[in-house]
C-alpha cells in the first residue's frame, strides 16, 4: 500500500496549520476547521518566487541608478 506525502500550509481564513497531500498542489482545497477555501501551494515555492521578484526589483533599481550616473557623471 503506497504512502501519501504531505506538506503543511496555513489556512488564510482561520490561521490553522493544514496537512495537505502533495497530489492536491495547485488545486482548491477546503479547510476542515473553518470551511475556508484556498489553493494548495507549497510555502517553499511561494517564498522562492517572492525572493526572486525582490531580487529582480532590486536589480532593476540598481540598473536604473547606474544609467543615471553614466548620463550625469560627477
């Protein structure tokens, strides 16, 4: 009998930690505690994409600052 793999996700409605099967990633699930609806997503993936966007935003800022300095030296 195969075992299921799980990850934990916080319900955005009630804040409780939910044990979600990996098979449900990307699908809408219902919290057993409050009946709130959420899309199952792995927190590590969400954090990585947020980190990537922050890095990209910072890089764009530095590039625009460098362009201004090249145009207006001194």
